[in-house]
C-alpha cells in the first residue's frame, strides 16, 4: 500500500507599517514610525473558518500576523489620536483600500503579504493674538495688552477637498488657536470688532505666502504638522 501521504501547508504571513506620511503621498520613505497602534486582522481561511487577531505596531511602526492559512483577509487600523488620517496602501498581494482598512487581501500557502501600510499625518495648527496695538505699527510687543473674548473664524479647504469652518474666541491674554488641522489652505477672520476699540493693523504670520487685508489673514498654506504662528489682529 503506497502513497498514504500527508500534505502540509507552509504558513502565510501578513505585515505592514504605520508611519508619519510627511510627504502626504501614500509612499513610505525614510519617515518617522508610529509605535503602539492597534491593528486588527479578520478574514476567512481556506477551510471556511473565521479568523480574528489583534496586534500593535512596534518601535519601528511594524506589525505582522503570522501562522495564517490561505484565505482572504483584512486589516483595520485604530486611528492614533495624535494624528489625522493619511493615505493607506495595499501591500504586495493586493487588496482594496478604504478609510483605515485594507480588505480582500488574498493569501496563498506560504505567501507573505508585505507593506500593507497606514500613513498618518501630524496635526497642523494656526494661532495668533488679538491685541491693543498701542503704537499702531502692526507688531505685537510684550507690553501691549491682549484682548479677550473676541470671535475669530477659520475657513478653508483641506487636502481632501473638504470645506472647513471653525470658530473660537480669544483667551484673556488675547490668544487664539485652531488645532488638529489637516493640510490645506486656510484663512482666519476677526469676526467681531471689539466695541471699545478702533480697527488697527492686521499681520500675517510666519507662513510664507500668507497675506493680510482688513480683518482677514488668508492664503495660509499648511503642510502636515506645520504650525502657523502670530496671525495677529
């Protein structure tokens, strides 16, 4: 009695990275890693069994799931709180990309699906002051008083083509800030003129290309992680 054989399958593997996509291009270059991000794998193997596993990225942003049977899988990223969502990229065996997930990843016996990557963007911000410009030179000096309770409105379009409108009021020292912003082009407007003050000079901040007109600072172009400072009224 011959050929009483036992077939075995080499295990498959699925891996990738979570990283700061500084170039916002969906391509992982020599860019900072993001550690401690939760990645969840689900799928169905060749025996029809449901598969679920969870891991976290290591110090170099790498994650992997090993010992997998052939099948069709997906990986889902839990969005890290310190970042805004960037571009995700299917790996070496293909897959379908949507927000924070890569689905329909095919795995054959012994195959390694690599570079199923999740790009994230460091948050950008815009800040400045509303203040009493005692010498009317458009420059906030240390002795000039900030004006609290003034409404400032941010408008613009982010890198996804979405319109953005946010409103805040200045703190007691006259400062305001808009944080957690995506890359894009923005403007800030002093929406309410302080009742006991006359209109003074407005000053665009430290972002190249930004311009000021009456009560509006516009063309503030934010790249990932950029902070535009001293957009002052």
